[in-house]
C-alpha cells in the first residue's frame, strides 16, 4: 500500500509540515512542527535544511511519535513518486 500525503500551500497549525524547495544549490527540505500541533510542545520546531528524503523520514517519525498528521508543502515540484502519493484535499 502506497503512503499518501496531503499537499498544502502553507504550514498547517495542527500537523507536521514537510516543506520542500528547489534552490540553486539543489533540493532541500525542512520539517516544521508548530507548538500548536501538540500539547507536549513548548515551542515551534523547525529543522535546518536537509536532503528531502532524510527530512521525510524525520517528519514521519515525528508525526508518528506525536500521533498527528503530516502534510507536504511543495511549491517547486520536488516530490518524488517513490516516496508515496501526493494529493490535494479538494473539499477545502
């Protein structure tokens, strides 16, 4: 079964957001988890830029640990199909 990830346009207050970007020096990603996403967090958590695959792995671990959703912000089309299905919630 393929993993499915919702694509969003901005960081989501109650989820772990994987933020992908294409820069002149390559493809990068950060993981953003706002304090508002879980009662155990005392501050926003934002990683340093890293390889997208590593960031995805870390984002999934964090989301599973906190038992919250994970979403993907990908304005530059960095997402690779082998990572899973990226979809948009059209009901919003």
